[in-house]
C-alpha cells in the first residue's frame, strides 16, 4: 500500500484498499519541490501489489513531468521498507484459482517496467532502506535497522527486479554469494558493499527529511549530496562470525567465481574441511536447502548481467519468470511458495531434486522466448533518455 500526502499542506492524494486504508501516502512540502511517498502495508512488510505498482508508476511519471518537482523521497511505513513484490496473489491466481500463468506474468511485467523507469529516472530519488524499487535510485539510505536479503532461491524463483544488473556489479563475486544464498546484510554491510550510498541513524531520519525539503532553488543533486553527507555515519562491520561475510571476500571470490554451482559447492566444502567455521557451514547449508533449478538459473542470470544494461537484464528476467510461471520445466516456484509462505513447513520437495539432475538443456530453456501461439511478447520498455542512476561504491 502506498501513501501519498502533502507535508505542511492540507491536501492529500492517496490510493485506498478495501478497508479504506491508503496504500500509498504522498506528501508535498509547501514549496512543492519535494514529494514524499510512503509504502503503507506494514503488516505485509510493504510488499508490493498490483495497485501499488500502478500507482507508483503514475506518480513517478507525474513528478518527472512536473518542472516544480526536484526530489522524490521513497520510504516505508512500519519496521520494513519493502520486501519486494508480493508472491501470494500470483500463487493464488495460478494455483488455487486456476487462472492462466499470464495473469502472474502481467504482474511481473508491470513491476519490471516500474523498476526500469526508476532506474532511469531524471529527478533525484532518495530511498530509505530496502531493495528492488529502491536499489535502482541515485541515493539509497540504510540505517541500523535495515536488513537486505534476496531469498528467491529458497522460493523456487531467482533474484529478479533487475538483480542480475545490480548484484553483478557488487565487488568481486559478492553478488553471486548474496543472490545464491539469500544472505542477510545489515545497514553497515549494505554501505560497505555499495548497495547503500549513505548510512543514517534511524533517530535522525525525520530531521534529514525536513532538511531535504529545503531544497528551494538549489541544484537538487548537489543539495541532496551535501545534506546526506552531513547526516551520514560510517559504522563498523560486525565482528561476530556468522554475520561477517564482507570480512571473507577472499573466500567468497575463490569459491563463487567457479563456473558451475557444483564447483562452487565443492570449493566451499574444501574450504570447510581445511578451515571449518560456522559462516562457511551456514553458507553450504543455505545452498543445499535452495531449489537446484533456481540456483542454476540464478547463477547464469547474474553472470550474464555483468555484460548487460539494466533494460537488457529486465527483459531477460521477464523471459525467465514467464518460464518459471508456466511450470513446464520445473514447478519449484509453486512448491517454494507452499513450503515457505502457505504451509510454512519449510520442507520443500524440489524437482529436479539435485543439481546433477538439473541439466544444461533445462537451464537453457529458462532463457528462451516463451513458445506461445496467443501473442506472447518480450517485455516492452519505454525508451528513456537517462542513463541508469545506480552507482556501486568500491570496498
């Protein structure tokens, strides 16, 4: 749900759900040069539904065309910024209600179009926490409460929303590690690897927001940079073993640079034999718990993303997700949703059951155009003049 409201102004603009609560809140400061959008599904951790995606696209387009708007701030209500797209409606539509897989494909199509629009946005976008719709923006703020994770391989899916673009641009092979294992990163780690551009204590966010609203006639990029730099801190990475992946980049690069999933796991197991520790054991467990099909297509997706632009990545990811939804190669997405979201037994029965059974020709099919006679097309992205705003800082 998205809340759209005007700060220091009596007028409000919002989209409401069936219970009358606005999905998106938007605020306009008095000089109308800043827009503040708040995702407002706190009980669902602000997971995006179709209405929210449509409304966000409308608002971002409106603001881009408005010469008065200089800065757009995106944040979430409650304890989470956004956990990404909501898989439950897709699961219910195509599994429980028996609707065509095209219904789910339409959802992903609109979400990917929004991701591309935000990645090439001409106005200054400042996102407070999260991934997906925030990570493509120019400025990405993390706090001590921020948690980043892309656990799609545990759901029988793959890191999408342009993840093959931004994960492949993280230092070394850290993107492969994050995307394949679903590793959780805190705000300090996000800043260190470049997923976040700034770290601001949560107690200072209201003051930061108020100062950003004073942009006036200033150049918005220069102004926002100066304000954010004044508020940002440089937290130390945690020292304890389990959550110290950035202190193990040498191991990550040695293992996750291998050509295949089988070789990656074999390299990790060799490391575990020579220098056993809880972090590497947890990494191996995470990979062995994930869908073998998801692991193999995710690895190839990230590797291809290294040589593609954000638009190319989203077009390819759309092909992949359509093949996932069709369930002709594997039904792991349905099984993953059942095990993790519906029954919550966390005991999925993957098919294929092992990496060895997931053959190369099966992987190849996920990257091919969907063979449909009823007019299926590749994702159509509107031409954009602006280059992607994503900048990943080096460690």
